[in-house]
């Protein structure tokens, strides 16, 4: 079955360390997105990519970085510059924006 | 800029009650509108969508109608079940670059 796989589901890191969250899709979607969700809040866009080797900053890109070397993969690195990285991170993809997004099951990052 | 406003939760109902979750939007142009559902600890799932005025999206007993005159896309279900307990997000497509989400409404259904 086609879908989006995010790994790991839970991630713990020490403050000051960089960490990379994986997102892989086999839907043949061109566009991919990273969102952050904090408790009781909506989703905020971190980065998005509409095509391989190209990506754009979203509303809260500071302290994060991404790459898009393959159509299937869009990893997110949470750097030590991100002041409050503990959150639930969601990856999504889309074949065309009017069709909506397909989401992964998320990665819960806790920085201690 | 474009925005989505949905009713604050939590909303608590008894099983078999009628559900309405209000959603209004501000947008230039003609966006597509969506409702997503999120179960605890999971990602979001697309529940239904409408791409133009007067379209009605429907799925699993849920319905929403794209009302351009009132800039609304209210979610309704005639008889809710305990399994409908989740967080519901209203959203609109701003452009090819992104979808804007509302803040979410938590729904709890009592047996």
C-alpha cells in the first residue's frame, strides 16, 4: 500500500544536539511538507518542497534544515539553534494542492 | 492574508447526537476547503473536501458544504458515535505551496 512513513515514532535527544527526522513516501507525489504541532494547537509549516532539489521556508523555518535529493525522501534536521524543539512533527505529501495532503503518522521529539 | 477560524473546543456530545463544528474562512480567490481528522498520537487524515462554491463534501456520514456567500464550511454529522472522538481541523488551500489549517476542535463522545 502507498503511504508516508515517518521514523522514528518517538525520539529523545539531549539539548544542543542536532537530530534528523525521516520522511519517506511511495505515492509518487511531487510536493512534500513538514509541519510542527504543539499541544492543543494547530499546524505550523516549517519547510516545503515542490520538486526534487528545491525547497522553500515556511512560517517557522528558523532552527530547522531540510534536503530533497530524491523524490521519495524529505528529511528534516532539527538543529541546536531551534530554541524549543520539543513537539510533534508531521510530514505530508501532495500530488496537487487542491487534492489535499496525505500525512505520515508523526514523530514525537522530546529534548531533555 | 488568508485564514481559517473554527469553533473552540472541547465539544462534548452524547452518542447519537447531532454534530456541528463551525468553520469560517478568509481568502482571496477561490480556495479548496478541507476537513481533516486526527486520532490520538496519529497524523491527520483527510475526511472530506470541496473545491468550489456550493460543492458538498461527504465521507463516513460527515458532510460539509462550501458556502461562498457566508465564507463557511461547517462540518455536520447526523448521529455521532464514540469512535468519532478525535480532533477535527478545517483547512483551505492557499496556493500550490501550502494549505492553511485552523487550530482544531477536540470532540468527545459519551457512550
